[in-house]
């Protein structure tokens, strides 16, 4: 299974996977407006991959097959101060 990967021009670390290069016909219009102008990153043959950096391969393949696209959002930002307070037993004020 081949797919094209695009990064968002508006949202950091947000990627859109589609089955065919430059074919966004299966992507909802509202998502495209939020995503901004797609910037091609790479073409990937998923048949040769067991995993990707942060994308769940099973969800990726299922969404590409069923919806025609997959949206990869950035991982949630880690609140190091909050974690330090929890580890230190300090209560939030």
C-alpha cells in the first residue's frame, strides 16, 4: 500500500496521509481548511513497514482503506512542572 504524507502549514507536527499524491478528495473540507496548504513530505510504501515514528500502523492502514486518509496529530505536550510537583508531593495552589 502506497501513500503520500503531507505536513500542515498551520499546525506543527500534524501530518495527513492520503492514498494518492495530491488527491485530497476524501478529506473533509473543514479538515483541509484547518490543516492549511498541504506540504508534501514523502511517499511511503506501507507494505515494507512494521511501524512509523508515532503513527499506529493498524489505525493508519484501516483509516486509509476505510476513509481514504489518516490524520496524525502531535503527541500531547508534557507538563514537566506538574509532573515534578506530583513526584515531589507538592500540591497545586
